[in-house]
C-alpha cells in the first residue's frame, strides 16, 4: 500500500511550498508540487492535509529512556519515559543514555526500553557507556557494543567539568574516543562521543586537550548542556569556531535560569547573531533526566525531571519569540543532530529519507499529527 499525502505546506527544512509526498515502505519515494500526478489507483491511500505545515520529525540526541537522577537518594529517581509522552512529543528519533546512576540502571535496561519504543513505531538508538569511566557496557567493551549491537551508535553521556563525573584525564578521553571512533568505522556508525558538561571551571578544555595532544579531532565529540552557564555558552561558541559542534538543552527550571543558564531559544538566537556555523548547533531535551540543584559546596538541594516535549516547545520559541525563520531554526531540532549522529535518512523530508513528519495545526504552535516510518502514530486533534 502506498500513501499519498496531498497539499502539505512543506518545510524540509527549507520551504518547498505546497507539495505532495508519496510514501512506500516507511520512506518517502517522491515529492512533487501539489497536484502533480505522483500515483493513482486502488493501492494508493490519499490523505489531504489541506495546506497545513509539515516539518520533519524531530531528532533528539539525548533522552533518558529509563529515567535518571537519584542524586538526593532513591526517592529522587526520575521515572521512565512513557509511550504516550514519546508518541505525542513530536520527537520521532530518540537516542537514549544512562545518567548519573549507572549502577541501578544498566545498558541492558536502556536497550530494552529502546526496543519497546521502537515497537510502537519510533526510531530509537542509544549510547553505550555512562557518566563515569570506566564505562558501563553490555558486552564488556565500548567497541564491541558499538560493533555488534545495532542500537548503540556511540558512547555517552560521558561527564566532564562536573563533580559527579570521574574526572577523566585527556588521555582517558582520547582512549575512549579512539575506541568508539574505530568501532564506528567498522560498523558504519558515527562512533560519536556524547559529552555531558557540568558547570566546572575547566569548561570544554578537556576536549581541546584531546585534539591538541592526540590524533582525535574535535568533531569526534558532541558536548551537550553548553547553555548551562553564560561562561560555558561563550566557550561553546569558540568551540564551534575551532571545528567542534555543540548542543543546547531545552529542559530547564526557573531555578536553573536564575542561576545563569541561557534559555535554549535565546542560545540559538545568540549563536545565529554571532555568525556561527549553525549546522554545528543542535538542541536536545535531556528528557526524564534529573535537573538537580546543588549548593556552593556541591550538596543536593532539589531537582525536577526533563521533558521530551520541551524540544518542540523550544523550536516554537525560536520561531515565535526570537523571530528566527522556521527554515533556520528547524535544523537545530532535526537535521543537525541527525548529521552529527551519522543518520542521513533522518531529520529531513526528501526522497529516500524516512517518512517521519509532523503535521502542524493551522493556528498557533501545536502538533496535529505525528507520523513515524510512514504511519500516523499519534493524532492530537481529538
């Protein structure tokens, strides 16, 4: 059965005007101006989108499928991502990670949850490893996890500049990156090293040391939470100019903003006005992680969980509050992360790309329908 989506006001992310999309076997097989004869017949299901905006399904490079946290004891563990939250969020490609706790939560748990979400139609990947080194793995080594387990596309979330991390040296980071990089080459994956940044004074310097003293390029690392503080944000802009890429976190709290976090939409706007290479800037939700608060001595004082829906909400803030054109803001929540993760069939609407898309409401910044793998998995109009 073929599906023909007619009269879509398409942003792919670039605007393509009123278009028709033909879907077969989970992928887009053709795109044409609305009204052109793409396919007809009894085996073609036609759906008229009536001129509503259609954008790629969002790509989230950091989701804590099985929850996170616990910095304040067992009573502060955050919950798993629910299927309803996942399907309604607008995120169709999710990458899972362990958080601070790699003892009671394991790579096996993470992989099982990834496959649960995939069974509902979403595309899921995961990072092997953990905040701390040596990394938590499923097979006993980072390279064999990446090589033999389809969902593991890299290693992370490795903590630097954070009192909760294992304070790795540049040599340890270089070794880890080398292992992931080589395994990624062998497996046809990115082998990316996804890096958690705390608010420590070393900022992004540990990653620069790796590039400075080894053969590992800055582009092998994908640091997140770069909007955590104003100082780290500025260092992140420099990191991109040096050849790296950065990721801003969309989940936040009033307390974190009061402590100096740069709101994600503002961070995107400021990066744009700084004339940064915006294809090296992305957004992630940090969904179901804990967003903890510590006092000046590092003692836990409270937390709130991250939200998957914050990614779509922040994209709307970029467009509606920061007045960033949709075609410029959209890649930060879709294509840029897909390219960093080595997923050329994600985060864009073009021929041979996966048919993951969002149909937006006529008015306001709302999702009407979520399509994943050529199938409507959530209808939010009811």
